[in-house]
C-alpha cells in the first residue's frame, strides 16, 4: 500500500489510540481574549456549512427569505430571531431580530463589523458606505434638529464642511473648542442641548494628537458621550475605547481596507456610556432610551450595551440608507487581516522620513507628534507608544511645511515622481496634497491661520514603498524648492 492517511490508519494502533487520534477538535470561532494579531485575521469569521469556504464570501443578496408568513410578521415586528431562524448574523444580542433587507445588514459586512468591533474593543459595529456616512450616522443617532455638538477644532476638512453646511441645514449646530485644557472654554460652549463631543485621535492633516483622557474627563463631567474619528490612528496604534471614549468612527476607505480601492465607513459602539444617567442629568437620547413604537421595548432594554449600535443601524442607517456594498465589505474584512503589519511599516517609514525631513534646509517644519521636537510629543509617547529610539508612533499622515510659501509648495508637489498627487490617505501608495487649496479651501483665512494651514503646508501620507525610494523622491522635489529660491 502506498504511503498516506490510509496506510497510517492500518498500522495496528490500539482502538483507544485511534479513537483519540480520530477525534476532531472543533475549530474555534470565539476569539475574545485572544491577541490583536489573531483577532484581525479571525474575528467575525464563521463556518460555511454549505461549501466549506475558508474566506468569508461576498454575499450579494438584497434580502433574506422568510421561513413562512409568521416569520415575516415577526421580523417586521422586531421580534427576536427564531432559534433556527435564518440570517441571525448581527450578533449584538439575543434579542436581535433576523434580517429583512441588505440596507439594514449583510453577512459579508457582518464579518467586517464583528472584526472591527473586536479590534476596537467595542460591543458592536455598523458598517456604512463612507467615512462621511459614519460620522453623520453616528451623530444623527444622538442629535436632532435644535441639538448641538462640540468638536475639537483640528479635524479633517471634510468633516468641518459637513458640520458647517449639512448639519447646519438640518438644524444641528457645531461649535469648536480650541484649547481642550481650558475648562472655561468648555463651560462656555456646552449647553443643555449639547448631545456629544466629537474629536479625532490623530487629526488630519497636522498630526496634532488629541489628549483623549482630557476630553473624556470633560465629557464625563457633563454626561456627554465622546465620539472619536480613529481613521488615522487605527486600532493597531490606539484603541480609544480603552481611554474611555464611547463611540469610534472610521473612514474604512483608508488604513482599515488599506489598498485605496474602496470607499467605506464604520461606527463602533464602546458599550460604555450610561444613557440612563445622562437622561437623569437632562440629556435625552430618545432613539436609544425610548420605545420606538408601542409594544416594542427601547433599544437599551433590548440590546443593552450594544443599544447605540442597534439604534444607529435601525433608526439612522436603515432610514437614510448609506449601506455598505458587500463587495466593499469583503475588501474591508480582508484588509483588516494585515492591519498591524501594514501599520508597523507605515509608522516606521513615517518616523524615518519625518526625522530626515526635519534636517533638510528647504523644510520649515514637520508636524509629526512622535518627534521629540513636537509640542505634543509627551501625549504621543504616552498614548501611542515609542519605537526603539524613543520616537512616538503617531501614524503616517502628517504635515510638512516647505520654504517659499505657496510657490514652494507648488514646486515641491510638481517635482514628485513616486508620491501621487491626490486626495486620500491610508493607501499602500504614498500621496501628497496641499490642504489650503483643497480640503481647507472653503474656510475663512483666520480659521486656516488658527489651524496652522499655511500656504507652504503639505500633507504627506506614506505608503508601503521603501524608505530609500521615498526619500529620493522627496529629495528631488526639495531640490525644486531650492532651485525656486535661487531663481528669485
Ligand atoms: C479623518 C477622516 N475622517 C473621515 C474622512 C471621510 O472619509 P470618506 O472619504 O470615506 O467619506 C476622511 C477622508 O479623508 C478622513 O481623513
């Protein structure tokens, strides 16, 4: 007989030994308590009993079949899924009804949602169609016409535009706090109608990291949930919920999907906000704490520490409709499998290049909080950790100011051959953008001045290319800046 499994089975082993050897251990699907690198690959995965697919497939179906007439009635009535019911994949609580339609949820996206919730340390996540959809949906679940939000001042330009235009039109005002250490400033801004504090971990574009502990401390004082955009940080570098933040939003378009191919977003519920205490203190969150209709208990009663996520899914995303395509959901859950590996590389390159840039004569300043010369270095080192040489690991989106103002910036951008001139961050490819004439073009001059968005400022986002090649490209562009200066 030839070698192989069948020959091993017939070598005269005892029946006990063959029973032991033949007993198949069940694959694990509960990854709670496992390390980050295990969870980024496995969390959210499920056994495919039909075909044995190892990679969770792309479930292209607009809806879900009802078992029978009564099942349809139960699902529309928000009844918990039947024990044998199809499609109970949301996994937020036993009270979860079976799905109806893919605008509300999809098995492919559910893998991404469970994986991201696990990586961020939240109770549940909701995937949506873009980062902007995530920010809007996250806040619409908390605030309505007449309500108010306080945001830190240094945030992504698109979010500032969203707040100043669409939120304003919908009757939700946003005010900005400029100095988070100033108690008086908070006190002047926070009103009875304030429903949330909004911030970013590593603000785009200037890498001016926010002291989350301080923001959380203020929010607790006023019984407000803190929402943080962790797009630039990613859970591989910082997990805001561990710092007391309540809700995390992402543009998954960026590092989480990681390859510049698909637009998406997500909202993660930290499960750590006391909605009832906030109500007692006079801040009401009706989508979470009130019965949505007669005969159905509140989200809080039905979904407990995942009530906010469920309310966002049911009462905002399902109504307004920014659902994620399962194709993009697939790219997201697959992208997350390599998140920490990519982030290590992004960060190592950024530290090396920020250090190199600081030494170049054509460079006025480098905004990378992980550099010891940066005013925010202590927060960077404390919250993001340091590399072997003591540099803080504050991501790979940062600012660089070249000499010569806007003409210097033009010479620099036009001189790049490897960096792509485009908007976007968190790609495998390195990119450059001039914020003043793009993301910040519509803001008043004094706002840009206060934010440090100067004519010579460029936003770099470093990809996964080799540092030497990136430096060679940057050197060529800086030579243009030097040549421009000589020509004047
Ligand atoms: C920090 C941050 N948040 C949100 C967004 C918006 O994300 P999206 O483009 O996926 O809508 C971006 C986009 O650049 C961003 O950089």
